[in-house]
């Protein structure tokens, strides 16, 4: 599994995004999976799991430094990590309360 955190220089959301990724990995017991940090001209922050953007899996490769409005969430990261973990059985999410 390859996890990349793409950020623009001086992005204020980079450290919190990295912490969310680390927390998700810890939750799933994936403590040996490194987080690859890339700083450059990216929509920031972007989390890629095996090259796929966790917030916009249908999108092409991200280009251009800009703040993202769709910040990576723990739920989306966990969903993608679970789907890419061998032997994991997908379960339905809990119902949403209104």
C-alpha cells in the first residue's frame, strides 16, 4: 500500500491532514505503512492511496497549488484503506441519524 500526502508549501492544513492519516493507520493496525510527503504544486492537502485521491477517486492527477475545499476526512481515508487492506470484509456504514 502506498500513501502519499501532497501539499503546497506552507499549507496550514498539511500537519492536521498528516495526523488524520496517521490516526487512521493506527486505527487499522497498519503501523508499518509509511506516509510519503510530497511538497510542490498540488491542491493541498491531497491524500493519495495507491495513486487515487481519497476525496475524488474519479479525478485525474492533481496539479496546481491551491487550498482544497474538500479536505480529506478520516471516514474517507478509513474507507479507502479498508478497501485496500487484504482480507478485509466490507461492511455497510452505520445509518445516519437526522
